[in-house]
């Protein structure tokens, strides 16, 4: 079995598409942090694209441990996360625009 975690509206054929919301592209509604619908050693592949960054800093480690438990021995975990260098580059290029539009506020020093 192949799992696509946090699938949202993107259905990938050949994968069990998992999201916490019952959307049209979702095969199994489950919390990706716990994967309570899946047994240990049941997935050959887990694909998590742009979902890990949505977990809190106190949640991600237990989620990764659970994903490890769901994977078969020798299974593959594919994770895609934002390119932090690109985020910083975008911020630096657009800082003044962000300030003008009120996205940066609160007296913080963004220099």
C-alpha cells in the first residue's frame, strides 16, 4: 500500500489519499499525525508533500515516529517541504511591500 498524506484535493492514482477533511479526492479521512486507520508495517511508501510544516513543533516528531511504524521494513518515506532559502529570498525581495500591506507588524525588527 502507498499512502499520500495531506492529500487535500490532489488525488494520486495508486495511492490511498489521506486527509483530515472529507474532500472529494480523499480516500480515507484520518489525522496524519496518528494514522489510526492504518496498522503498523502496512505501507511500502508514505508520501507527505507540504504537510509536515503544518504540524506544530511539538507534534512533528511523534508524527514521524508514527509514520515510521506504519512503514514496512525497508519502506520509503518521501517528504517535500518548502525551500527555506526561497522563502527568505522572497521575504527579502518583498519586505517593503509586505510592510506597506500590513503583513509585518507588531514592532518587530525585520531588518
